[in-house]
């Protein structure tokens, strides 16, 4: 689970403005941080299938947000991918 500090640090990288929490960029940043934490949890607890299902849902949700952003604003998409560190 993300602490408030971790969530705000993840949001600072991708926010459009100071109080932005709902834009696709902000959602992808939060989801990426949650996915990182949950994947490290699953490396230790490989039999935790309930968390694995949640991880797959988060990955699918992040993929949908990225696909939407790429279609609507390609410049913002490439900037977000670099800021969050998703692809090379």
C-alpha cells in the first residue's frame, strides 16, 4: 500500500497542475507506483493469488490509460513514459 508521501512523489512527476489527481497522466503515475510495490510483494509471496489478480487488473487499467493518452495527446504520452520510466 502506498503511503501519502509516496503517492505525492509519484504525482509530482506527471501532474498537469498542482491539484491534478484525475488526469490520465496522474493515474498512470499512481498505478505504476502501486504495480511496482505489488510486484515486489508477489516476489516474496508467490502463492498470493488474490493480490496477483489485483495486479493484473491494475496493469490492464494502466494500459487503457496509456492507450487513451497516446491516441489523444502523443506528446504527453511520450513525456509520461519517460517521466515514469515505463519503456526505454
